[in-house]
């Protein structure tokens, strides 16, 4: 809800409810805690992305061409989001 419906901060997603793999528990965003700070440093995310390349089924948002989402990872199991929405009754 950040940046939406009167909540403070910028919008951090373009997806409506039911149109994100996060809604199905199959996506996550990463950040790194260094001391008392949360970091989204590119080099740290690059290491996580490289590590995920060897794991079958994990898709990294940094490889997307439209909306590049470097902290984002998801598992789609070869399904489209529309297929998942139908399966879950959306």
C-alpha cells in the first residue's frame, strides 16, 4: 500500500492485487542490512542474482526489459501469471 490510498512514500509496484507473483507467495524482494541501514547496492544484488542463476525456476527481475526490478526474484514453475490467477480463482 506504500504510495497508494493516502499512504506515505513513493509507489513501489505497478501491479494491482492478483497481478503479481507476490500475491501467490512465489516472489520476494531482497535488501541487505548493514549496521542500521537497509541497502539495495547493485553489487550485492548482482551476487544474489548470480547465485540464483543455477537454481531451476527462479526468475530475476533484473533481467526484465520493460520494468527492470533488480531486487525482485520469483518462481513461476513455467506458468504464466494468468494461468496462476485462474488456478487460484482470481
